């Protein structure tokens, strides 16, 4: 399920029938609150990122069965089932207060002959079936997230990163200000640069076959894909497998074997046209992205948006660069490292930006970007 759909589905402000307003007291105490469970989930996720010992998050969405005044009884039975189907060391609580119960199965074995998610799912369903009517069990929406998961399932990470959702609420005003700057800045740039962009378009059309614009699917904020625009700098119908192989080696840190400085882009790429080489050197090929900014798919400042196959090669902690902030036209990487950094250094710069973000930091990066473009250092 796309990340955007997942956020909407678990919106606490949504229509949830007959939710219990008071925490049910079960056993030795109440079900741990949404806040407490969220803190523990965040800690467990960071532990798994360091230790690489996987855990599985199971979410039991009860909203379809919490009807007709039976809320407390249903929650009591589901909670008892969750406790009986999990170990004492596992973590349980409200993922979404009064609506979605969460269970964190810690240090699971993810490499067995049968998927651990299938084993745990069957165990929990059996426990639920022993305490609830079968039609109630069937109305409980069960979702699972394995951390670390296969990178190919990146669209389903959102359940593990609930702390980012909460941070969005805290910085709502800041996000409005940032969006306002994006609209004003991108609209002004498109008007002011219309003539230079027309000249570039004419040069591309006259010197090589193919379209003026290069369109590519990129991974946007919280994994939502969008069409990324650039001026075309390569010959038409080139082999994309070359770049895919290069990116895989770069992310894996295999580009330092010759003892040279790492380079994010392929140097002396034979697919690049003479005009394209000049555009890349000056970063003028990026100008069409002002349209991506104006439409809200990107921001003026933020991490470089990755290609979908790049994300497949990401380490666990690399994923945060597409989850923390909206991708941008320029950023710390472009003004501080550009192509002369390792991939890990680039991700650290992206995460540093997300942590320290402010309007003043955006303005500082925007001021330094023309200097980086003119110097051409690290551009290919």
C-alpha cells in the first residue's frame, strides 16, 4: 500500500465507531498507551538498525469490530489473545489509541524455511479465534512490518516510522512557511529563466535526436513516486543498465577500490552529448525541476530524489533520507560535497539537514548554491 494511503487510513481524526475513551484495565494494569508504545517502537527500530537483529511489528486494527457497545469486551479479548500469542519479552500496546493494537515481536528469525510473518500471523489468528467469534476475527485488519525488511518492499515502511508522523504535526506551521517559499521561489525562477531555458531547449533540439526533457520516475516524500524533469543530457535510447550497475556499486562503497575520491556520477560517460556535458557541469540541466517544486513534488531545498532501483540497494538507515523531508532541487550535498562524497556521507548530510532544518538554513543553502554551480566542483 502506498505510504500516503497508509497515513490516511490510520488518521486518528478518522471515523472510528464507539472507541473506548478510557484505557481498559487488563491483568496487572492498563494497555500501554499510544505514546509509550510509540517510544518503545522507535527504540526497537534504532536497536535493529544497529544490531541487524530483525523484529516484526504486527498491527491489529479493531475499528470494524468496535461497534454496538462491545468495545471493552472486544479489546479485552484481543489483548488477552495478543499476550498469549507473544512472548513475555515482546512489546505490546496501543499503536493508535483505542483503535489499533500493536505487538513488537523482537529478535525474530527471518531466514527460516517458512516466512516468520506467516508463522506469527497463524499463531495470532489461532489465539484470536479461541476468544472471539469467527466473523469478528475476520473483521480485524492485521498488518505486519518486518524490520529490517527486504528493500524491495520500501513502500510499506510507514508503519515502522510513526515518530515521523508525529513530528509532522508539531512542525505544521514551519511546513506551511517552507511551502510558501517553494511556490514563490519556483514561480519567480520559471519566469526569470524562461529565456535561458528556451535557448537551452533549442541547443538540445539542434544538436541531438530525442526529446528536450528527460523524464524519470523518482521516489518522493514518504515513498510517493513522481515524474522528475531535467534537460536531456544523454543520447536518446541509451542503455540504462550501465547506470543501474554503477549505482549499486556506489551505494555498496565499491567505488574507492582505486584509491580515488568517490564520484556519484559516472565520469567520462560516453552517453552524454557535448551540450549535455556543459549543462551537467553548470547544473543548468536541473532547471526544469522548478516545475516539480511548483507542483509540490519537490522543495527548493532537500535531499536529492532517488531512482526507484537505488532504493532497492539502500541499507536500513539510508531509507530515512526519503522519509524525513521532501526531496529538493538543491541541498547540503550539492553545496558541500556534490559528486565528491561517498554515498554514506551524502545520506549523513541529508539527515543532518532534516534534523537542523529551518527557514534560515534553507536560505543559506539557496545562497551558496549559485557559488557551487559556478565553481563546478564535483560536477560531471
